[in-house]
């Protein structure tokens, strides 16, 4: 089976939820040489443009402009023209923005699977025109996709209520088994001590809520003993990201930038608490990673977070600084305290098999 993938900035090691999803998913589909998979990458995110392969996945770089508003649209249009000449058995388009080209792909007689990772037009960073294109992409993907995959029950219900499409297939994000690090050298370079820091990660955009997390943290008794560490950065520097960095510096918060691999493993391995204060998520892989490491967790009570069924006292009202302060100060953190969460449905091997079944149903 010949599969081509569109909608991700690229793989490997490119930050983002869709990117992480694709990086973990597609290598698991190369079973017994039965499938050929090509991931289309956006040229402006690929550092090593000579690289043509990752774990058996073919990589194809196609031009994308350095524009937050237009990179996905331009790249998706050029990509679907390229894909039309290559004639794969299945085209898999991730995220609602790139699905603007689903109708065009169908005109080329291509079989299209859409994965809806969330209504991105709810993100605070987008202006009115961008929201219009995102909503149109959602409509196009849901209307013309042969099959629609959703990563959460909330999105499944949204599609049913908004577009009367009730046959979407729920296949969640996944998470690898944790690699618990025995090293602390990276922590030492950050000036932090194991078991003595609170951790979170994500892009520096308003909907992640890192600004009110910092303000809440600064007012807690925990701040006298535990540092706050935020891993991530902005894809495109903005007024918000600059203000966030200034706020972090003022409150002695550690910012690591985008990290992966051993550095990220060390931070997950030795965190005393993981906090996810987001206003909006699809199904956050960062939360699943924290669960896989068994960390104590505080998360905002948005549907994307509550669907993983953490204990009720792990959730606070989204955006409520006073409640977050109260919850953080109510915690009795213990060194290397770990919990066992239910993770079976988030196994990448199972998710790969479920996605392949969707492809096979089209052929």
C-alpha cells in the first residue's frame, strides 16, 4: 500500500503535536515491507534538506513560505499537486488547515483520510481571516474526506453536531513507554535539582496559559522550594512570547527552549509535579507523557484534559489563578512520588494498527 502524508511541518525532531503524532505513528506502519509511506515536509522547518528518509519513512521537502498565516495553505496546495502525480493508494491529511485541499485531492480522484486534531480556529493567536480559512479547512475535510479520524470524543461530538457526520473514527494520540533517565547532567546545566522543580512544556502561545501559571506559581508557598521549568518556545516570535519570557525572567522561571530526547527525559524523570494550564488542546501528548512517567499532575478542566480521566482533584478551573494557587499549595509533594494511570488505549502500536485498518477499508 502506497501512503502519502500531508499536514505536518515534518519529521523528525520538529516541535508540535501533529509532528510528534506523525513521527511516532508512521514508522510503526512499515510491517513486512507491505507499505510505502512518504511524509511531505515544509521546507522552512527542515534543517537538513539532504535527508530523504527517517526509520524507513520517505521524506519529501516541498516549499512553504515563512508566514504564520499562509505557510500551511501554500504548502498544502503545492503538495497535493505533487501527490496527484504520484498516485498513492491513500492520502492522509492531518489538521484542519491543510484540509483546505481535500476537495482538490478528491477532484484528482485521490482517496483521502482526514485526521482532525482539534478546531484550531479556537486558538487565540489567529486573526479573523485565518480563522475563516481554518473553519473552511475543517468543513472541506469533514465534507469530502473518505474517512475522518478524530483524536478525542469531544471532537467526534463536535463533528456530529456541526456537520452531521456521525461516522468519524476515534483514534487517540499515543505515548511511548517512558524512558526513565538515570542522569542529571542536563538538570545541573539548568541550575535545578532533581525532585525540586515543577514542570510543563508547550509552545509559547496564549492558549497554553503559561502566563497565568507563572503568576500563580510566584504567589505560592511552593515557589520557595520548587523552581518552575517550562520547556518550549515560539514558532514565530510574537508580542505574547516576548512578554512571557520577560515574565519568566522576572519570576526566576527556567526556560529551556525546544528540547527532545535525553534532555526531555531527564526533566520528566525527576519532576515533582507536572502542570498543564491550557485553555485549548486537542488531546495533549505532553499530558500523556506526564501520565506515562507517573507524575503528580494538575491540569485545567477543559474537555481535552478531563477525557483522560485523572482523579477529580487533579483538575482546576481553566484560567483561574486563585484556584491554581490554592491547588498547588494544597499539594503534599513527596520525593519521587509516582502514580499508575490507565494508559492502554494510548499505545502507539495499537493506534498504528487502527489507522492501517482505516486505510485498508478504502482499498
